[in-house]
């Protein structure tokens, strides 16, 4: 029995970094405590009762990060009136988040995850060291309703997110039930 325990420990220590632990639809969204560009602390649990759209981007210096933030800004009002709060989460420092938000005149907050805690919780080990763009929609009760991984252009990526809202968000009870058509 002791030998089996040692083998399991060895496996976990040396091979677990290669395993992906990303979140799936229906999972409870991990809470986070992150500072925004103004030094205000945001926690996911404080947004219960509202939909939360989290988008992860690697660094503000990348042009695709600018494109993603600007495309979501175009839909800010529409999402706001649908009871959706938007947060951009980046590896950048708070100071760089200030510059990013001001440069793009964003209406929503940019959260600094310079330690990578939220990114690890949401993206899993598979995505952690890669420069991927991912969006999660979290329901009012705190579960993952939908996730999108960027494939193709940023514009099409955001259009796919908005198509989902157009086809599902008219009926907010449909959004919260995970039985809605997930083909979009």
C-alpha cells in the first residue's frame, strides 16, 4: 500500500502540470479578489444577481488585446441594459491597466491579475502560459453559462458572443437555465 501511495504522489508532483483543469459549462465560477485600474477591489461574489462577462487577455501591449477591448466597448450599453457587467482581466500591473483603460476610453473595469491567480482558476494549466483570449459568461447564481475561446478574428469572436445574447438574452430565464440551445 505504501508503494502505491508513493507512485500516486510521484504522478501528481511530476505530471499534474501537464493536465488541463479548465472550467466547463455548468461549473461554479471561482471567486476572485482583484484590483481594478483605480485600486478598487472586485470580487465575483459581489456581482451575484447579475450576469458577468469576463474576458481574459494576456497583455495590453498586444494589438489583439486592444481590438477585443474596443469590440466589447461597442456593445457595452446593450450588455449593461441586459444586466451584464463586463470585466477585462489581464496579467498587466494596475498602472498598465490605467493606461489601457484611458487610452481606449473603456466604460468597464480592467482587473489586474499580475500573480495569475484568476487566470489559473479559469483557464486551467493548459492555457496558463499561452497568449489566448477567452470569454466566460457567468450567470446570476455564479455558474459558468458559456465560454468562448478565440478562433479567427477578434471581430468574429465578439460577434459570436453577441449572437449568443441576441438569441438567448431576450429571455433571461433561458440564459440561467443551462438547457438553452448552445449551438451559437
